[in-house]
C-alpha cells in the first residue's frame, strides 16, 4: 500500500505553518545537535533562549569541547536534567578527539557519541546530512498512533519497533529531514495531547482515530511512572566571609551542581529533629535562626520537599572538606539547582 499521500499532504502544510526556529535555517550538524539536546524535556520557547546562549558562547564544537564542566553547567542552569549538559560537553570532546571536529555523517557513528540515542542520531543524520533515518519522539508517536489507529503501547518493545518501521516507511528519500520535522511540528502545533486542532490538520481526511472517535484514547501507554518523595534540609550557614556550598557528586540528581549543604531525612523535620541530626553529623552547638518552606520542587520521577534552615555554627566549627566557602557576591557564579537558586535569589522567580 502506497504511503506517499502522507508526505504529499504534510509537507505543504509544514512549509506554510512551521515556526521560524533558528536551527532550521542551518544544515550545520553542531547547531542541530545542540537544539535536539536542549529540547529534550524542555519547551521550545525556553530552549530557544538557551540555544542562542550556547551558540554565542561556544560557536564551534571545539569551543564547547574546551569548556570546563562547571562553566557548561552554569550556562545550562535552569534547564534541569543536568546529565544532558555533562553529556553535551563529553560528546563535543568525542567529536573533536575522534572525528577531527566534524560530526560523522553516519547514524551508527552518531550513536557512539555520549548522550546521543536513536532519536537524536536520526535527527542529525536526516536534518544535517539528508540521510533517510526516521525520527520518532512523543509527537511522532501521537501523530502516527492517531492517523493510523494504532493501539499498540508506545512504551512496549513491540510498539517501539512497530512505530519506527511505520515512520521509516513514510519517509521520502529526497526530503527526510524536512519530513521528520514536519511530523514533529504537526504533533507540537496541531495533534496535541489534549484538545487537538483536528480541523486544521492536513491529514484529517485519513485519520482513523478521528473517524472512529478514539482521539482521546491514542496513543496507548501502559507503564506508570513511580514518583518518589524526598525531604531535603538545606543548611544556609551564615559565617564571616560568605556562605557554605557543597558540590553534588555521585549518580543522584543535580550531579556536578553546587547546593547549600544538605541533610536528607525520611520525613519532615522539626527544629528538635534537625538539632538531633546536626549534632549527630556535624557536632553540637548549632543555633537555628529561621526556617523557610517547605518548598515543593517537582522532577520527572521525584518530588522534593525542601526546607531551608538559617543557621549559626558552633564556635570553632570546622567545615567538612567537601564544603566550599563562597563569598556572598560570588555565589551566582556557581551552577545551582533551581530550587536553591530561588531561595538565595528570590527576585529571579
């Protein structure tokens, strides 16, 4: 069965209605890659501003490869999912060291770059190099599930294979990059999760979900994300010369960012409870000046309940070796989690 009708209907709509996003004006794989990484888990309006900042600071992949991790994290601050920023820098180093500063025009080779999965590799391959690689993201799943009436769960192994095969069969060999962008744009602007603008859709006459009244039922997803609640007690310690910060390490959230020193508890702490925890871990003699919060901070799989305790340390207190004493006027130079940034700089929103 021929599927050429799909692109024939979709591409004219895309050329007329597409958003004038800056990376669409270029076939430069570096700029396309930057946009794809930034836009993972980020709205286009917010991500565009960050894309401009990165292109201005690091106009070439060599510039990004030579940046420090702290510098990249600071520029990324506010976007969340900070592993993307660390992977961005490491992938840039791989391009410079393994590929002489040129992105490989090959899907398999692109997959070897840090943080680059099938979706991002296909996007770069098709949009920068014109390779016939199908891009499948949430928008594409939604468009294809509705237009073709597919009830296979998109988060199942079989579903991922089925949708990728369908996306590949629809891909025109002469304009794969523009086709991929058109499907994603249709999902972003018209075939939205709730209240899609079906009357504006160029595929409406062929849409099985519309014809069978199943728009609200497709796509199907079976897995439910488990949400973990955590209680963070941040220690805002006032000392002469500044405040203490602590760099987060390990595989937990906010890796590589700086925060106020933290004591995590199983449940919300009272003043007495905090004093007990402080005595056990940092010694006795702490004075609690004030407490702010709780402040609720929602991540994809976690809900953080943050309390900010203003404290005066005991006399002759010696800070742990992994704490950094930052001058008050220099704190904003550090890459901070948004939750901590909003506490320290409330005017920023």
